[in-house]
C-alpha cells in the first residue's frame, strides 16, 4: 500500500498524470473509488481484498476524462478490461498509467499494453467452483424449470441499469435499450422487458466480458445476472476453443472459423 | 375447440432461401401455409433480437435459413451468422427458451423441395409442442395489471 | 366524486394536412367529441401532449389562434419516434391530445403596445398562435412587425400566411434566409436573424419583443434587442424542455425550481436571467 | 383527528392481521427472499419478517407501481376507443410493517401528485391503502430520519403506528387517521386502553446530524458550485438510488401495444440517467453526471421545500445502501452543512 501511495504521489508530483483513480475507505466497511488530483491526498489510497470494483469503468466517463491523463489502480480483472477496451480501440498505450496489482497484492508497473497482455495471459479466466455448481444446477433443470427460474429471477429487476453503469464494457453513449425507432426493448420493467433487456445485455457481452463481476455486485437487488455471461463464456470456450482477452484477435463474435460446428443446422 | 395452427415466422436470406422458397412455389410443391416469410439481404443481417420479437409477438416457432457455407452472396455473412446462432442457441437454452422451436437451416436457391420439407417438418414439430405458452404468458403484458415489484 | 384521469387524452381527427417545409407538417385537428371541442379553451402560448396510440406522446405548442374556434392546429418537424409516426398519419386518422398546459403570452398586458415578433426556423409555430391572436384583435395593438428567418427558402414555414402578412398594410413583415439559402427569385433579406434585426432597427418605444428560435439565435438576438433599447422585461421567449406529463410531476423540465410546464413555457428575458443555466 | 393510543398483545396482533385478510384486504408485508427483504403480498402472519432495519426497496411501489396502466386503447379501422382507468380495479390494500420513514415518504409523494392537477390514479391507490407502520427499535449507519424531520417513532404518514415494547410481546398502537380507525374497528376487542406507556423509551437512538433548513438555505447559492462534481465523480449514473427511494416520483410515459390493443403506462424513471432530459435535437440541459446529481439533491432539499413546502427525503438511507459506489446521502449532506459560507 505504501508503495502504491508513493508511486501515485510521484506520478502526480511530476505531472505525468493529472489524476489517480484508486480506492479509498468509504462509509462503514465499504471501500469506494477515489479520484486524486493533489499529491498530498494520495495518503487516502488503500488497497485490500475489499477493492473489487472495476475502476476501468471511469476511463470512459466524460467528467473524468476532462481532468486529464489518469493513472488507474488495476487488479487482474481491470487489466483484462484494459486489454479488451484496447482491442475495441477505446484505449491506447498513452491513455492511462497503469498501477497494476498482481493477484498476490504487489504493485506492478506496466509500460505498454503488450506487457499487460502478456501478464494477463498467465491467468486464464476460470469460473469459481461456486459458480460452476450453480450453472451445473441450472443445466440439470428441465427447459421448463430453467424458464421458470429465469423469469422468477429477472422479474424483480426494476431496470435501474446499475449493471450497465458499472460495466466498463458498456461504454456506448446510447444503449440499444434506449433505441426507440424501432423500440427494441420495452421501457417498462415488466417480465418481457426484463427478459429482453438481460438477454440483450448478455449477448452484447459475448466474447467481450472479462468476468469482473461488476454488474452483479452493482445490482441493488442482488440478481445474479453474471451467471448469464459466465455460462456464455464457458460455452464459447467449448465451442470456439478458447476464451482469451487479447489486443489483436478480433472479437469471437465478429470472426468465424469455416469449421465452426453446425450440427444444429439442417 | 379448433385445432392448434402453429404461427411460424421464417427469417430467410434473399439470395438462397428466399429464391428456394420461390422455387417451391413455382414447382407447385404443396407445403404447410403456417409460415410468414421475412426476407433479409443475408443471414448475417438477422439480428437475434428479431427472433426474440417474433416470440414476443406470438410466434410459436421460428425458421432461420440462408445460403449453404461458401455460397454466401457476400462471401462470409452466413459464417458470421452461424457463430452468432451458436452463442444465441446456447444462451436461449440456458434461459429455458425452447430451442426446439427455432429451426436453423441452409436452403439453396435450387432446393425447393428441401424448403417444403423444412416447413412441413417444422410445422409438425411445433404442432406437437403446442402453442408457445411460456413466452406468450410473459409477453402478453396487456392482460397484466400493475407491477408492484 | 373522483377527478378526471389527467392522463386521458382527447381524441382528435386530422382534418387537413399541410406540408410546410421539408419534414415539417401542419395538422388541422377537430375534436371527435363535439362537446369536448366546444368546451375546449386555451390561450396563446400554451402547449399540449400529442399522441399516436402505440408510439407515445410528444410535446409541442398549439399553433392556431384561440380566436379561431372549432379546431386546433399544430406544426411539427419529423424528428423522433412520435413525430415520425405523426408524419406518417393521413387525413381522417385519429390522434390523442392532452392540454392545454403552461402559461400564456400576456396579450392583455400588451394592449396599446407595438409588437415585434422575431422567429427562426421551426419556432414560428408557437409564435403564429400569438400573431394571429393579435391580428384578430388588431385594434388593440400598435405597429406589428414580424421578422422571420430560416436556413433556406424551402425551410420557411406557413408560406401562404407569410404572403398574407406581407400583403396586409397593417403588418410589417421582414423575411430572411441564411447566406447561401436563397433562391434566384428570393426577394427577402439575406443574413442571420440578429444581424437583419440590427439593420432593420425597429424602435423599442412602447414595444414588446417576442423571440422564438433555436438557442443560438436567441443567444445572439437578446443583445441586439438590448442595444435597440428593449428592456429585459419587455422581451419574451419560450423554453422548450423535454417533457412527459405536462403538469409538473414527471420531473424533467425543471430549470432550478422553475417548472417549464407550469411556470412556462413563456418567460421574459428578465425571468430567464434569474434562472440557473440549465436549459 | 387526534391520535388515539391503544395497546395490543402480540398474539392479538396476529389475529388482527387475519381479520384484515378476512376483510378482503391485500396485505403487503416485508418478506425475506434470498437474503433480501421486500414488501410482497403475504397471506399468513408467519411469513412476515420482523427482524429488519429496513427493506431493500421502499413501500412506494404499492401506491406508485413501477409500471402502471393509465388507460387502455383499441385501434379499430381509423377510429380509436379509449378505456379509462377503472378505480374499482384497485384493491383495498394494507401495507404492514412499514418503517416510519417509509410512511412519511407518502407525504412528499402525495404532494407531487397533487400540486395543481390532481392525479386520480395515485390518489385512488393512496385512499384505498392503509399504512400500518412499526416504530424502529434499531437503526444503522445509513439511517438519518432525525435529521430530516422524522424520528424512529414518527407518526406522520402512517394510519396506525405500532411500537414494540421490550421483548415485543406487547405493542403500543397509535391510531392516527380515519383509515387507521376503520382498520381497528374491524376488531376493536383485540385492542386495550393504553395504560400510559412511555414510547420514546423503546425507540432507536439516532442523533440528529444536520439541519435541513440550513441546507435548504445554503443550496440556493450553490447551483454553480464545484461541489457537485467533487461529490459525484464516482457516481456511475444508474437509477438505483431513485428506484429504492420512498419519495422519488419521476416517471416516464410509454405506450405498450400488442396488435390493435394497447395501453399507455407510466413507469419509473430517474434524473440520474443520462437520457432523462435529452431533447430530440440532441441538446441535453443536464448533459453530465454532476448536473444530474445536483438535480437529485437540489430537488429533494431545495426545489421541493420551495414549491411544495415538503422535503423530498425521509432519511431512510436506502440510496446509500443501494449505491454500488458508496454515494452516501448523509455524508454529502453533512459535507454541505460543513461548508463555511
């Protein structure tokens, strides 16, 4: 933590960055994002196991961007996000200084996106046992049970869009859900509107999701909506051979292989 | 009570399947009349949301069909579509959307008979499955009263 | 006894459609229920929620004068979901209308004064209502000057009425188009509204100015008016914030604590100056 | 009317609940599901959860549902028929187990739906709903009702307020309104005269942390302050705070159509969402998040007291609990209070 504060201090002091995006102590036992522009305030920075929010979401926020070049505290999921954003031409080497945090909690500097890419490739995205178990349970259900499970799970959603707001990959300024000519997704949060919204969100995450869990953590009513993206990730691994975040690879959904399975096509 | 007549929406590409369906007609092959055809330039243009909308508006079954691999008028549109269908199908299945109600197929401009067979067998399948009540229950929100959440 | 459902619209039949300019149409609307039509009253400056059933509601002014009874008119540009649906309507079809909402132009206070109307582009409709209202009560007012500008000749709306106003001896009409927007036979002015206004230099003596137009036009017109001697309380304009309900509940249109749908849409420049810059 | 003070035994309370059900009331009460507690239709007293500080969502959705029909329409050939909202369709309801801050939330809601034009749909639901509140015997760090004119035993907004004594086998029942009196009249024998119970003794202790009048006065000069950006930089711009709030009333009006039939509905919306004020032209009066945050706070603590003479916050603390990035209302209000003029 001292090292992180020291590095942040240096970066702000030298003027290399105008802003450090990190975590600070919040109310109660909460931690929260902090935006530091004054080197003196770097003492506020903390890092511990509670610091799981994906800070990369702020890299595309207009008011954060106007402050100037940021340095960002980046855990493994954030590093993955940065690479995915780079592959979608949302970031370059110069966009931000990366204050990497390795899975064992050490500060690690990266000077290029390639370095980050090499680093994250050491850690394959793996589902936790708990998630695997839940997904397996759902798979074991009959289609009717699965349908009931998801309708029941998604009905409480009141469409506050916290999942979208917390997701760093949802950087579109106008979301499909807000397109009204035609109205793809009903605005009210009734069952159909909710199902279509979550289905659409999952499909738009296909091959892009870095499994940071921000969407599910942001949900004020605790809908486990990242089960959808997790399952999709597993499917894509099985169907397309791998699920890897890389700068120059093309999204799995915008590429194809001539030998892709078509056993289901008549 | 009258017998259930499945409502089926077919999303087809202009170059192969639409021409194939046309051939079915000009060849005077008789086939089930339950299908409403929606023509697209290419299967690559068929957004999964359109399929969701079809169910939402009361379709009991869906056919999605285009050119055989390597025959795409735009070279690779159907390959891209195939990828999306794989992911789409998996997600549908995981969410309990009845994937038996969505038939994917390649029907070329010369396969008039295949189109007739495809429609007939799809209609038979859906007839057996019955109306898609699960989806219609959630989409008929007009019948529902307020949502207190 | 319960109150009426304030969200329930009147049904109006489109009696006549006039194509005003590219993408701009005027509807003449008649109440399907005659009694409702007879009881319907509004004042110049008020607006309503026009709706296409199945698409939704859209907010714009009533463009006809309250002195013309039996119908209302609206003029809109095809832009969003609802206006696009409205644009595809045919004569004889039915639409919904809720209103009238909002405050009004104080025509009574203007009695005996000269009126200077300044409008740009699609903003003539809200002003047309008050122009006709004033013309129908012509003896109440002094000089009436109308300065109207648009991007190009084709974009000028109410072409027939512009002709009528031009021919009337008791109206001074100045039309202008932006440089490059003129046609070979264009006889009006060429130039932006503020500069044409400055050149025309109408007297501010016993005169109120009513300005409607795109924000950029308004921004540059106010200083010219002040230069000409108009005081802020004698300059009127309208604010056009996004609205859903029209009666101060949905929470969209407020500028600070002022609700455009209730306290507006008509504001004096003096009132605008006291509002936070949130419009 | 003056508040009538009675007492009721816990066993009688259960009977009272059953009487309300027998009288045909739809009872919404806190129910635990997947670690979250929310108001749901409850048919048996045993399902009602009573060990909670606050439900995740507020009780407002029972009177101001998140999606609500305004009227139906039918599009025939050329002509349209409208079918008005039918007040008789609205069930007689009871909200059981509301916290005083939630009950108080209906005061600003009623004000919003009734200034100038009266919203018949809201009013019908409100009049048909009896609010049975329970005083708070504990509070958490997000609670701040005492700072916004409320308190853990506040009777404002409730029809009946129950306060549990000690081990909660006995409750003080304060009957506040005629609606409350009517509910009691269904089973008057279950209630006894109050022997003079000192209610305050049993309430949660929650010190006042700011003065809302002072904040209201200060805010007038703060519109252009850089405070808003400082506070809201971490705000993600979702609508979670507004949707869990007992007083947020902003809504959208949408059409739902299925073939020839359709309905116009009103559904929740939030000033925190970026498209809330977007004009068709592309112009947006509140184009960045700090402006939207300012709107949220100013609306509750400046505009509403000015226009409706009521504050738009009851201190329930839900927004702070729901926020994924710890935008804490109490903390922000205290920081405004601390700014030196």
